[in-house]
C-alpha cells in the first residue's frame, strides 16, 4: 500500500523544481521526489553526528543499571 507524504519547499526551491520539471518533461514531481529520496537513503553523501549523552545522563543510567 502506498502512502502520501507532504514536503514543504521554499519559494526558491519550488522555482528550481518547476524549472527542472519543465526542462525534463519525462519526469513528474512524484517520480523525482521518490528517486531523490531513495538515492539519499541508499547512498547518503553526508556524515551525521550522534548526540552524545551528558555526563549526568550517563551517570544516571549507570545508577539505574546498578540498582536493578
């Protein structure tokens, strides 16, 4: 079953998308969005950084583990 999602674009982004689609009429917006999202999910080109636990949160976690 497919699911509809919403994406909010700035005016500049919207203009760029419309220009691309006008120059590439064999694409529709839905296909373009699916292709771009799947490409990113399968081959991300950015490094994400994890949020580190604060020392207080880490100590609290250890205390909870010791009390169990």
